[in-house]
C-alpha cells in the first residue's frame, strides 16, 4: 500500500540529493596548474561546493566564496562570506568587491575555479559606477514582485552591475577560468545562473531597458542613464579575455527529475516528466496541472494511474496581496482549489534550496482532504490565494515542507501523484 506523503517526501529528497555538490562536483575538477589555484564563487551552494574542492584538490589553494546567510559550511583554506538573498545588502556589496580584488594580478600559469550556483545574483551586489546599492535594492524588489521571469530579471541585473555579465571572468585574464555551475535556471543557460559573473553575455543594454519598460519598473535616473548611454554593456562572447573560460553545468533540474523518476519506478509508480524548464504564473500552472491530473484519471492520458507528474523550472508570482507567499506554495494552493478535493491526487512542490520566496520553508504538500481541513479550520483557500498568502495557509494546516538549507539549488521541484479513482 502506497503512503502518498512518504512517497512524495522521498521524491523531493531524491531530487535534492542528486544535485548535492559532493555527488556532482569531483568528476569535473581541473588538474593542478603550474601556478596558483584560486577559488572564487557565489550562490546558495557555493560554500558546500568550496568544501568539496578542498577535499579533492591536493596542494595549496586559496580564495573566497559568498553564500546566503545560514548556508555557510566550515572550510580550512577558503574563506566563506555570507550575504542577503533575495534582496542584496551591504555584505553582498563588500563580498563582490573582495572577489574582484582577489583575482587581480593572476598569471597565465595560474587557474581560477569558479563555483557558481543559484542565488549569486543577490549575493554579488556591486552596482556599476554611479548607481547606488539602494537603487539596485529598489529595482530588485520591484522585479521580484512584478511577474518578470528569472531570465528577464538577470538581464537587468547584469547590465547594472560591476561584476556580473562576464566582468569577473574578464578580471581573471590571463589565467584560465573553470566554471563549475549548479544551475537553477530553466534551460540551464550559464549566463543566467547568478547573472553570469564569469560567463560572456550576448545581451545588451537595450534588452535590459526593454524588460524594465515592459513591467513598468520605476528606474532611478542614474540607472536609466547608465543603460541608455551604453555604459552598462557586458563582456561579449568574442572578447579575447573570455578565450580561456571553460564552463560546465554539473547539476541541473533534469538530473533531479530523473533521480525522482527512478524512485517512483521502484515504488511501482510510472513517472511522467513534463519538463525541466516550466515557467509562467504559478497559480495558472496550478490550474493547468489540475486539468492534466484529471485527464490521467478519466482517460489514462498522457499516462495511466498510478503515475506521478514530475516537473521543474521556475514559475513567477505577480504580487497583489500582502501575505507570505512563494511560487511553490502559490502553485499548490491553486492546484488544490482547481482539484476541489478530487480523490486520489496528492502533490508536493518545493524549492530545492529549501527556501520558497523569502520564507525559510521549502514548500508544502496537498492531499484530497486539504480543502476540507481548511474549511473545518475556518480558512478560505481562495482568500489566501488572492492575498498571496499561501505560506500562512499551509502553516495553519501543518502541511509545510521544511528542510533547512539543502546546500544545493536546481530550482523548483513539483510532483503530482495520481492514484486510480476509487
């Protein structure tokens, strides 16, 4: 007899475990150079990645990485810095400046190991000249609330930065740079992971301005002038300083989905991977997924129950209310409302880094009885959804998925378990 909660928890855990640095990083470490090995990095997984590098590279190494508050792990030779996410702070500003200082004076016989993972955009908060940290913080808050995709947000961030969009890699020249990336980006384009501090960027200031105008973001005059003048152009792929940059994506959402699929098979459940790069409004995806689940139960399409629909990527939330929300719990609350207690359908959704939105909660679970339990507790699911307050909803029902820092980040994981209708 399948216990849905146990199975869904196991699927999420398998997805996270598949992307842990100790599993994915060692095989991709470069050999020692004639000169120095300098380690730099940014992201929620960067400290755990740094520890793996220390454990697997013989000989002296030095450097520093910056991670989110609470995500540090002890390292012997590498300095671990901490800063705020998702809205940057002064610590992220200072960390970015420190990394740029570290890479000065490198030689061709040296090498740089760059450890990049999701979250690095906020953690490397060094605005371009003439733009204040307060300006970047304000723009970032607006982008987080307006429904822009992660790629759109990172397009803007790169062009308002003094370190992103390949600038950190250019500063390493002439030393070769080995980018080892844990991707939290739909499509796994390295330039979008942490806004690509060590990756060339084909985008332009005009592209960044188009994003800001599309969503009606209020832009301080200094930032707009920086973009309209072309001063914010990033380092392009044909720049000779990028010739020695080597980039490998060592973990991705697809790897996590495949690991979860194997767990499902062993439990006798057919996995159906719908995609690793699904985007769009979280609440709209919830409604769509409810329709697919109903089609499975009624018509056996695109597969017959028992099966589990697996998906990854990064949805968006256009914030209209003042509640505590996140894209995974908003998806789940919308899914529960659309299903209306349909028997046999259960789901989990969570961010693989352990933080959904700005909450120290990965996500939540829903079951056929979720709405009945809510009504018995005097909770209106629709009211909570309208207020972008899904974290409060699932907290009241004791249905949250809480993991603490997972030390990796391959973005969102969703599993909708469909059992035969009774």
